[in-house]
């Protein structure tokens, strides 16, 4: 049993070539592109810093674009592309220089002296 190349092409979603054709499939044979979900998280979450405001991230994007010597795109366009899941935009966001966290750090209270030293010596130490 032999399988023609036209059957293989149809199975792969490609229109078979006919004499005189250019090898490009007709528009109706092309599958619609897969739509990526739009990420609606706050901009700070996109860069892994939920404490940052959108203005702070936009400023960091503008600074990075200027540092790289780029004239475009606008910072808002970079965020929209990242929300659409565009790889270049997501990689660009990972390279941003972001300000340090401003929130206070939760530190447990630690005694400076050992308890047995503050109660006096009983000869054990």
C-alpha cells in the first residue's frame, strides 16, 4: 500500500501542490492562530513584585528602553505585549532594574543575652 504525498500533505493540514501552484496553501486552508489568554494581573505581579505600582514599572521600562538606545515601543505597549504572553516582552520585563522593596521586614525578636547569664551564675557555667 502506497501513500501519496497529497494524502500526507492533507493529513498535515497542508494543501497538496498542483502543477502551476506556488506551493502556498489557500487562505481558508490555514488554521486560525491560537489566541493567548490576556493576563489581567497587576503590572507588579507581572515582574514578580506585587508591591510595585504601575507607574513605577512603566518608569523602569522607559529607563531600560533608553539605556538600550531604543526609540520604541512605548512602555505601555511592552506591558500589553507581556500580558498577551509575547516572549520578547516577558524576557524584557525580566531584565528590568527595579527599585528595592520599601516594606518593612518582619524580624522575630531575639534576645541579646542568654537567659542563664541574666539570672546570675549558679556555678554551672
